[in-house]
C-alpha cells in the first residue's frame, strides 16, 4: 500500500473540490494513484448527484454576465433547494462559471430534449445521404456519431466545459451538487451578441 501524503490529498482536493476525508479515502482505495482517485471521486459525486435529482428546486438566482466590454451578454436562471445555498459564494461562483461558458461556447439549447425533432430528422437525412453504399452497421454508427456531435456542440449540458475540457457542463453541475449537497438545475438562459441576426 502506497503512503498517502498530505500533498497528494491537497492535490486531489484542488482538482475535485471534494472534502479532505473523501480525498484521503479515494487515494487509499486507488493505492495512491491520483488519476484513479479522481475517477473514484467523480463516480461517487455522480451517484450523490443522481440521488438528489428528483428533489425540488424552488430557490436560486437570476444572474447576468457581460463579456468582451459589452459585446456579449448572458442572462441565466439557476435553481437550488434553499435560499441558504442561493446566497452561498460557491453556488454564485458556479453560476458565473456557467455564464462564462455560455458566453464563450454559444450553446443553442439547454439539453437534447429541447432540439426540435425536425432539425434532428433533417441532419439524419443529410448524414444518411453521406453514408450511402456503406455496410448498414457502419452506416448506422456514422449517422449516430454525427447526431451525437450535434448534441455535444449545441446543447449546453453536453458541451465540454470551457474550464476543464475533460468533463461536460452536465458533469460539472453534478460535481457541484455533490459539493453543495443540494439539487441544482440550470433552468434557462439567453445569450446576446452585438450585431447578431442583423441582415
């Protein structure tokens, strides 16, 4: 069994924001391997977050973020369970991080369920046309890959998080649910950019 040092516990805490005791336990389980310990903590955080997913979120904040000296603006509503968490600095920094991501990555939808079926059908038709002549199993995989790419590019919760491209925004949300101990929901957002949609 590898020795678990205070430095490795701190390094893991900085990467995951998990509690010190949770970091120590994960490092023990991973026999001192930082990467394995991070995966263990992520899985535990996801399990914790999933257990809280059905809890009501009637509190929260509406926040604005202005970027590039007023060229881009984001208005966002993020909900939590209690007013106590809504006033928490960690929660407010989390909302700002999501707003920053929206300003930079320009998602069109919150999640895949918001994408109109007509858009998916059109993209599927284009993809099917591109794979004509290929074996059916390969063609199906290519088409599904193209549809998944649309989800990962256009849906906020499926985009790679701008501050850590190893995780999606949805996974970042789950990590904060685990950290704050409450269900958190990105309810809605709008992004404005100077001059867009002007013919």
